[in-house]
C-alpha cells in the first residue's frame, strides 16, 4: 500500500492508498474537549508540524456497551461501533477518496446512528472504500461527543455552560466546517456535500437542517429511519440535567464540578437517567434523555415541528424507513413472542392509547396474512419511523422549494431464522455496499446486486439531487421499494397510513 500525503489547514496528513482508494483515518477536526473545554462548544484544532499519521481510527466517544439491551445473538451481528477505546478526546474524522486530484467529487458526509448516546464513525459497515470504487466520490465519517458530555442542557441551571446542550451538534458543524475548508485537497467538492445518516444519525441530519450555523455547509440530505420531528425543549433538557446532577449527588450550585468529575462517573449516572427516560412514550423519545436541546438561538426550534425548517428549504431531501424496523429491538420481548390478536390491543395500549383495538384491527384487516407478533412490531415501526418520516416529507414539500424522495427498504434477512426481517439498520451495509462484511445480511449471493443498486442511488442523489425515481407528492406518493426486485410503488401500505387519519 502506497502512502498518500495531503495538506490541510492544520498541517500535512499521511494516509494510505488501499485498493485504489485514498484512506485517511483519525484526523483531528477540533481541539480535544478536555478539562475546561468539557461541556463547551468545540474549539479549533491546533496546527501541527511535520506530517500527521492518519493511518488508524481515532478514539470513540465515551459510551456504554449495548445500551439498547440487544440479545447476544443480535449483538454479535450488529456492529454499531468500532473496536477502538473510548475517550473524551474523540473529535476526529475519516476520509475515503477516489482520488486527490482532478475533478472535484461529490462528498458524502455520514452521521452515525446510536440515539445520540452510542456509536462511532469506525463501524465496519461505514467503510467508504466500496462507494469510492463504485464511482468518483469522497466519503467522510466522524466521531463527536455523545450522551451527557454532548447534550446536557445546563444553560438554565448554572453560568458558564453556554452551548452544553448542543455541544455534540456543534461538533458536527465543526466537522462540516473542516470539510468546507479542507476537502478540496482530498479531491472533494465543498460546494456539493450530502449529509446522510441512519436512526440517531438521521435525527442528526434532521437537526442540521434546522441549524442556521450549518447553512451552506451541505447541499443535500438523506434521513434513513431517523425522523426527528421534535427535539428536546429547554424544560425537557433542564429536567434531564437536574436528574443527572441528582444522580451524582449534586445540586444546581455544584454544576461546575461536572468539569472535574471522572468521565466514567458521569457515564454511570447517565445510564441510570437514560434507563428511566427510555420507559416513556415512543412518540416523545427525542425529548427525553440526552438529545440536542432547542435553545432558541443556536438551535431555534423544530426541527420539523410545526413545519419544515426554512433555513434548509432549498436542500433536496431523501427520506425513508425499513419495513420491519422494530424487530431488531423488540422482537425478542415476551409481549411480542406471545402476541395473539386477543391480547395485542392491551399490549399496544401504552403506545396507542384508547385507539389500540381500532388500529390493531385496521392493520390486521390490511394484512390478514400476518400473525399478531408481526402486526405489533410493524405498528411500533410505524410510530417510530415510517409515519414521522412521511410527515416530514409532506412538511418539506409544503415549502415548495426543493424535491423530496421517499423510499421503503423491504428486503428481509434470512439470519436468526428470519425473525429480523427488514429490520432497523439493515439497509446500511447496502447503502455503503459493505454487504460481504456484514453478517446480518446472511450469505445469499442474490443480495449483492441490491447493494450496488442502493449505493448507486445514494451516489446519484449526491451528484445530482435525484436518486433515480420520481419526486414524492402528496397525491400519488411515489416510493422506491428496495428489494431483490426494486420498484416504484405509489403509496405502499396506504391503507395502514390512512388508518391514522380517520
């Protein structure tokens, strides 16, 4: 493997050429948020002398293992993070490029998932090599602060904490600023940047679309199974911060001690607070726990409530979900495995309220061939991913300023006896065309063509703003259904969607 040296604003970096692709890992895009910089907006990275070795991923953000309590057989095939150690010194990014000279290439900027509390840009699913080999593009992944260290709204509790409740999002904006200032040296076009992300990464894209500080730093957006209609209010954020302080035995007047406590102690308290927050209604999950807080200034509102953000009105959007989102998280739970059409309405009551029996009946009528457990899981996916995604698509359309494209990922994985079906996260290795290294996709060679189809659609969107099918509209609702035989369908599962409108 040949070395490749590129100049950046902070100094030269050394990467490698691997399989015809330039790869640079662990480049600092901001100063380490340590000591007095903890719970503050990111600061510029310090220049260095000589050549910086960008040959291995940087540390992952401070986080717990298995925060979603996945069963062992699922966890074994679900690499949400990389294998690097965790550290507060995590503000680094990674670049894959088809070439450092010649035509300025579209840039795909990936926001990793993990609900703002876990994950990293070094998951093997996110390797940008195959996208760069498919076409002339540049791929960027990165790490940023997570959990309490990235999203603890202390602004209304104690002085000297401006930006603490949005610190993780400010990190992402700093990474985008690094792309603006440096990506041309890696062969990328700073005037054609597509932000894309899945789950919590899709929520990050949703928030970026509402941030004035991010305007002009990206030009297209993709939200994969991560719709964020509403984020935490200042009251929500303050409540969460006070719970964390109390768990640490601190009061409002002691908030400054958060800058000197061991990060692991804060993480332990975060876990307790997050566990309590996770038990609330699914529709409010973005308002509870550790999420970006609407402060009225840096993060003015929304991001898509009560309407799509005007600051990104001109940015084309692709948005979609997977057919069986929640089978990943809930498929092993007793209320699912023991579901019948007699007991399912009661099990759904905490999520659907007094309409539980009515909604279950309508979905059963629309899909009479499906058993009760699948109906229950589909309903949870509707609440968490598909319906909010369609709501955001329509609100974006209402601005009449840019196209919106909608997709549905329907391919079912055969692993674990087929119980995961088209689950949450399953589309990621298809988008990155990293299928052969993704155990969750099984071993059927027929799946490989779908990877190239989806990767090329994402690349086409990054290049032109059109992934290759008709833009969405609120009448015919054209939707690309990705499967072994991908096709455009008008309003797929329309009867189920309309069930909520009656």
